[in-house]
C-alpha cells in the first residue's frame, strides 16, 4: 500500500511538471467548447453555426436577461449544446459566459489538485502559476463585451441587475478628479477609479505630493513625543466614519452635518480624499446613511460588500482591519460636503490585542 501510494505520488509530480513545461511553452489544452472546432493542427477555428448560439447568449446577458431566462430561450429555440443536448440550464449558460476563449484568449490552469490521494480539484486562487495568452485564436465575442459581461456577473453576486453603469468623475471645480462610487456595483476595480480620476488632468500636471515643514528657532519642537492613537480618546460628538471590509458606519455627529438621509460617496485616489455629499433617493449612486428615530437623526450602517473590497485595494488597506477617519464639514459654493483625508486614517486595534493589568482585554474603541 505504501509503495503504491508513493508510486502514485511520483506519477502526480511528473504529470504536474509536464503540464507546467507545456504551459511555459504556450502549449495549451483546448477541450471542446461551443462555437469552436479543432483543425488538423489542433488549432481552434470558429464553427459559425455554434457561434450564433454563443453570440446570442452574450448579447442577451448584456441586455439584462438572467442565465435562467437565457437557458429557457435557448431550449425553446432548440439550440444545441456542444454535446448536442437541446435542454439548457442556467449553469451551462454561465459556463459559456465565463469562458475567455470566446474572446480569443486562453487562460491555463484555472483549477489545481491539492492532493494526489483524492484527486479533488480546487479553483486556482494564485495557488499555482496561471498562464494567459491574448489573441490566441479568432474571437467570437469582442474583448470589451466579454469584460462587460464579467463585471455584470460579478455584480449579480450581490443581487444586483441592470445595465453597465459609468464611472462619473468631476471635471472641474473643487471636486475635480473626484469619482462617484456606486455602492451596489462590484464590477469596477481599483485601477478603474484611478484611471477615471486621472482622465480629467493634463498628463504633464503632477498632483501635489505630501508637504514638508520646517521648524524655525523658537517654535515648539515635538520631536521625541509619541503621537497618541485616536482610539484612546472619546469619539463622542466627533465627525468620523469607520470602514470595515463589508460595511461603513458613521458617527451621529457626522450624519447630522448634512440635511439629507441619502448621500453620494466621492473618492479622489490621487489626493487621498473621501467626501460625502447630499443626494436624492433616486440617485443611482446614493446610499442611505441615516434615519429618523424618536424625532432625532441617527446613523444607519451602510452595507459595502459589493464595493469596499475594491476600495480597500485602492487605499492599500489590510482587509482584516477596520479603519476610522476623523472628518469635517465643508462649504464650497453650492456644495456642502463632509470630507475625510486618508492621511488621518487610524487602524482600529481589536479588543483582544492589548490586555490590562488584570489580564482582561481593554476595549480601545466604541462600537457605533
């Protein structure tokens, strides 16, 4: 039994090494896929009749149909799968939508097998090298349409449906370069926010960098002093916002700075500024940050599972931590904003991190 197990292990190692070598040489596995056939040299060539089904699937999804609705349509039309079945499921439609070969690319090693004993495969989440070759073969779907579909699929994980939103960036005024955040859209990545913000500036213009200060004779010198963390001080009656990887919480004082129960969140990646401005309920980018309770305005937690992971990536934050930022109200022409600077962000230490003399954990921050 031991010898057989060791032999199986050796074969597995040899096979993995062989696959790795093939991928490095751009020799990819091309299993059967709807819309393509293999020519005599093993290259992918478009099957025009099957490609009609593929295009229909992608265009219907882009127009707002669900995978289940697309499956029912294909079944009623008698369109065949690659295995010549005429009954479609939502899962089989989703597989077509997520396969990058439809836009001419190849992505190798999407899955991997952790154990040679049970041979169960897992999704490759950077556990092993992945290899992508663009324009590997003729595409059925444009790359732009394919990317748009992937973003819609990502957004649908949070129960959202609809057409692709645009990133709105302010092109002038005090808010120039600020990008509006859609709290219900998961498709935009950190790089998208950066590009949108930078698009309104002349490439030759360099955004202001961190300032340096000189200490003159007679000034009070604070060198050698330790900066106390804001968590050690009471945050009552202060304007602040707390970010976690799945939600936003505002202080009572913060939500009372603006009249509206709905606000729009703006970010400026280059300047490290987060702003909240009044919004109406029908604004697609609005979030409800407060409500009335016994005649008083109180904060309401905002769910952020759809967009906060991308903002954490944009800010370079640790996804396991909470961050609190003190802010202030700002009037500018017709705009009233609550502003927060990322330079003032404080990491909130978990209760269990620091212990007191009695060995009981000290609570370092108040829960909102």
